[in-house]
C-alpha cells in the first residue's frame, strides 16, 4: 500500500455488518497463525463472522469504520466508553496506520467523554500493537470458545497523560 492512512473514518452503518464480519474473519485467518492453531482460528472466526451475533454486539456501541477509497478496511468498537471491544483490520492494510487511526479516534472520544482509561482484551498477535500504544498488560486470560481455549491479555491505557 501507499503507506498513507485511509482517507476517512465514519460511523458504522447497519448495512456494514457483512463486510465487517468478513474483515474480522480475514484478519483471524491471515494474521493469527503464529499464535493460534487452526482449531482456535476456526472457533474464533465462527464467532466473529456470525453476522447476526455481530450486528447484535454492535447495536448500541460506538463503532467506527476506516475506509480506503470508500471501502471499509478496518473497524473498532468502543464498549461503554471503557473498553475496546473489537478491533480488526484487513490483512492487506496492517502496518499501514489503520489500527492506529482507529485507536487514536476512540481514545480521543473516550477521553472527551470523561473516561480515565481504556481496556482491551488483546489477542496474542495484537498485544505488541497495544503495548506500543502505551497499554499495560493487567491479566492473562483463557477464554472458552467453540470447544477450544484461546489466550488473550487484558491491557489498560490511562488517558489524558
């Protein structure tokens, strides 16, 4: 890619759910192979790619979509102004500033709304990304999903510092 961040951020629309589910599935299958085995990836992708469940999860939460030439290339969900619930970027756009653009936006929004910190349950492959942004590991978690267990790390960043 060009190295330039996407042209725009916009709120998610109800019709975005299929493409957001596809972005999540692509990210899981193409970016997590070093940290999770095939069974873990399948279980995770089945949950993340369930459009009805995703639409329900997004309802009532702030979801921002990053676009490149008008097409969605990533998204982030801010839950209860306290936590990054979901963050996925199309594999082709990783390392291009999309994840940073999305995080910057929700960190600023959360701080403007009075949040003192944000947390995220970072997958093993995303942990380094969050740590580079100033998130500090707080706890290691093992999550049951579709008959397998996935590890992640709860991280927290103080805002306004």
